[in-house]
């Protein structure tokens, strides 16, 4: 009888500890298997993230049904890679060490207005991309800051915390409600 009680108790304890982990995984970004990417993830139905796509990578994205690209790089424009492509390109040249709330607003505004699905990328798909995706999670997916930052810092995405520790502070200090309000106002049709 004691063995049965011990077994049931241990089973219930194991179940209790496994439930929060499953809850944390709901809505987690899913890795997309690809020959042309090593950091390609689906964040939501309308948003993907990756490192700098190659020309073949751009073709793969188009075949996947991606409609828009948001390039966060300062050096590469993607224009040559998108020649003969129907993908729509937006670009905000950002510097990870100087990223601020105005940059986040501009990126989220472009994502909001872009034809979906949209892919956001920088060089590695880690720092600039990760910060924008974390802000997206807070603003559009209504994630708590702690949850969005936890996803941002997951090893699989490659965040360079030693080089860009400022990004955590930026995300922690975001005025999410103000961003939501500004994006709502920005998305309203002109009223005359």
C-alpha cells in the first residue's frame, strides 16, 4: 500500500511540475527546417524572424508564402536579392547598441501595416530582430515583459548579451500601453 501511495504521490508531483512548462511553451516560436537558414522561426501566423537571407533564402521565403520583408540592417538593403521577386521590402537601418523606443515604434508600425506574413531580419537574427520580436510579443500578443524577454534571451536565438546588454534594459522600460495607443492612432484611416 505504501508503494502505491508513493507512486501516486510522485506521479502527481511530476505532473504538477510539468504543467507550467507546457503553459510557457504555448505560443513559442517554432523553428522552420531549411537548407538556406539556420535561424528561421515562425513567431505567429503573420510574423517570421531570421538571419540575413541569401538569394536562395529569399526564394524559399516567397515559396513559403511570405509577403513582406523588414530588413533591420544598416549595410545590406536586400534590393539585389529581391530582384524579380514579388516580396515587398521595408528597411529600417538600426544599430543594436543605439536601439530606442522610437525605433521599436517604427518597426512595429511597419509590421502592423505590412502585407502578412512578414519576415523580420538583421544579420544574425538575434539582437535587433530579437528586440523587435520581443516588443511585438508585448504589444500585439499581450505577453508580459518577463515572458517576452525570456524568449528573447533563449539560447536558440543567439542573443549577444555581452555586446548588447542595453537591449534588456530597453525592453524592461518599454511603455507598452503608450506603444499600443500610438500604433492604434497610427493605424486609423485619415478622418476628414
